[in-house]
C-alpha cells in the first residue's frame, strides 16, 4: 500500500542486522526516514550503489548510508555506514520498517453502487462513488477506490489495489495482487474496422470486440495506461509483468511473464512478447510482431519485424543494438563528409 509519512525509527545496528550488512561507525545512530544523498538529513538513511554518485557522499547530511562493498571506503560525512551487496535490494527490507502502510477500512461504503449477484470476499474495501456492476467477483482484501467502475462479469483476485478513477470493462479478469493506478483502462475495445460500402459510400465499420483482457498475478499497471480487450482472441498480460504510465497495449497482444514495459510504449495488435522482455520508453511495436524471451528494446525504437530471444535492438527501424550505434555514428559524420565532398568538387571545377 502507499506509505504515509514516516512514523517509525531504527538504529544503525538494527539496519545492519535486518539487511545482513556490515556496520561501520556509530551503531546507536537513529534514523526515521529515507532520502537521496543530496537532501538527506542527520536522522535519515540514504544509499550509495554507484561510483558516479560517490562525490555526493562528502557533502551529504545523511546520518546512515547503505554502501556497496566497492564503495565502502569512499570519503564522506555520515556517522555510520552499512555495507551491503546491493543497496537497492536492502532498501526493500527497510521501507516497511520505517513507513506505515495506508490501511483502508473494510466494508462497502453506503455511497458505492453495487449490482446484482456480486460476490465480495473477506476484508474488501469498496469506497464511496465506486460502481460495481452485476455478476462481479472481488477477492479477499482487495481495495476498490473511489470513482472506479468495475464492469459486469469481471473477476478480480485477492489483495488487489484498484486506485481512483480506474475503468475495468465487462468480463475482464484480474489475478491476485494486481495494482492498477489512477486512470487505467482495462478491456476497452481495440482499434478495429473494416472498410465497407454502406449505401453507396465507403465507411469504416466497427469490428465488435468479444475477447477479454486477462491480467495475471502480481502485475502492476501505471497511471493512464490502456489495455484493450481482444477482438476474438484475448489480450493477456503475464504474471509479474510491470507496466509504466501512459502505455497502450492493443487488442490480442500477448505479453509474457516478468516483462518490463516503460512509459509511452505502444504495442500494436496481435503482437507477442516472450517472458522477461524489456521495452524502453517511447518504443513502438508494429502489429503481428514476435519478440523473443529476454529481448531488450531500446528507447524510441521502432520495431517493424520479429526480434530473436535474448537480443538487444534499438533505433528506427529497430536493428541489433551495435548495428544501430554504427548507423547513428555514420549519420553524425555525414555533414563533415558532405562538406569535404563539396570542397573536392570545387577543386575539380577549378
């Protein structure tokens, strides 16, 4: 759940014990919150995991810093350091101990609208202004926030967080522990039309979309992201996949397990992404493309064809990353080459 303001505290010795790290310095130093190096105060914890930020350690006001082993001797002012193999992973175990989670009161608010034959699990919270249509199933401990609409026949699993102003279209399926941030749209119709003569004039006739949007367990969907339902097939997001804000996933797309899809990515209809695929920001994937498991797509890439498993591609049109870098380098040399060619032509004229 989203954290409130910090309300807890830990000593440097306790930090070392929880993270399995090695303490250097004042074991009694107490911290109450976490902050970046450049603005941390004496009662706050920070972290240093990259040599790029090592100079900031000399200026930081942090009382305690988590440091990677290769950086443990970096000059700095903190009164205590905890040496851990991976500072970012160590933070995962510390955040719940320093920040109390928001606790949503269980029950259905009187101002929520609940349809017929709705099945609600234990300890569910449905907030004011939420609309839950007929034949919906909501799992245990799930939170449906204010002004969210859950369409008829939808099934939502246990421990889900559906933030304000989410729209879940009818007959969608959400697994357990799904997080949908504000403005998410799940199961809207895809962009599908047939050009047809209607009364002597050409028109775009809408293709009815009768597939579903199916979201696996442990998927997180960023704010204002849209996942279309399938036209005839289903649109499927695999378990453990994380989707950033402002992403569009079109009809019939299949996304594998534990993928990362960053902000402003667009994936056109009927494309397939294997497990563990990473698509960086603003990349576009053409329809009916297959991207193999473990592939990585660079930011702003334009994917126009299939990509083999495990490869890294970038550029427009997307190509293997090293090839893309060479092409870009050659492009940067073009103005100088043109200038030299023009000078050579001038000499020939003389």
